[in-house]
């Protein structure tokens, strides 16, 4: 074998280093879940099933949920409620943030109201929704919007107020159209904060929707959790909870992928903080 053939056959140091880094990252990510699962499985050997069921039983219940349309439709109903509530809160919050950024009077008027909404517990909004609305879906939509609206509004407002004045004046010196200013200047400046707001509110909405469904829904993950609680079925409660966790993980991965595609123009630092 010649020297050039040997060099081609042997892996490059760079690819080996990248492979090792990916392997270490995967182990670091998976190891905490393995430890928690191992502790839970050991506890299941010493405690009754209604306290710590075996992970095998939990897995079987997850398979039943995913393979049965009557049960999987409850998961889809909860996912739809989360996405609808987040979309409504984002649109309304963005509109309020734009009004607050353009007018100091609007900011001074709306900011205390949003702060007040932010301090109201989710359970209080559930009670208000039951009193004010008759249908189940309007109740849940109202709860989702009111609990996630302040975060969206303040995140977008902070992004708008954080735009560089010098850069804005430079762009305005070219006298761009409103659409071009929005596309070239405003969207790239506020998009990172918008993606972050969606990531944060996704987890909050997943917790709030369960509370809303526990009280007044006749379907969904929260309703099914209530049914498992009434019969002390811990395996079923864990299985339904894992459906919601799986949705959050998938949604976060999609948001991360979108973020990487949109912001691929950014320079990647070789050093970490």
C-alpha cells in the first residue's frame, strides 16, 4: 500500500474529533434520563405498583395509547389546544407590543395591565373561564391565551426596543419602503427573541393546558390524567404524562431546527463561555 492510499484509508483527525464530540454530547444528554429511569425501576421493586410502577408497564401503556385511535385522539386534541392558544397569544401579544413600542402612552397604559395578568395564577383563569364561557373549547382557548399573552408581549416589546438606533437611522437614510424596512431590518432583529418566546411559552402552555383540561374538559391529556387519578393508576398517569413530554420534545426540536436554518448566517464562535 502506498503512502497516499494509507492516508486515504485512515480517518482524518478532524472527523475523529467531531465524532468523539458528538458521542460525548449524546452520552451527556442521555445519561441523566438513564439514571432517573434506573432509580425508578429499582424503586418499583420495593414499592407497590400504585406508587412506583415498573417501567415495562408504563411502556406497555404508552404503546396502547399510541396504537389506539380513541386514546391517541385525546393527545391530538391537547396538542391542538396548545398550538391554537399559543398562536392566538402570539398574534395578540405582537399587536400589543407594536402598539407599546410606537407609543409611550400605550406602553404606560398596557404594561401595568400585562404585569397584572402575569401575576394571576393559571387556576384563577380556569375559574374565570368556567364562569364566563359556556363551551369547553372557548374556555381552554381563553385560559391558554391569557396565561401566555404577557410573555409574548414583553418578549416582542423587548426585541423591538433593543434594535440599534444607529442601524435603524442608517437603514432609514436609504428611504426604504415599509415592507422592505420590515423585511430587511425589523424581522431579522426581533426573530431570535420570537423563537425564544415560543420555546419558553411552549413549556408553560403544556403545563397550563393540563390544568384547564382537569377542570372542565371531557377529553385530552388532562382529562385522562384525572381518570387515572380516580383509580390510582400510576402507570397510566405516567404514560399520559409522557405523551405530553414527547410532544414538547418534538416541538422544541422543530423550533431548534428552524432556528438553525434561519440563523445559519451567524458566525459560530470556536470558544464557549
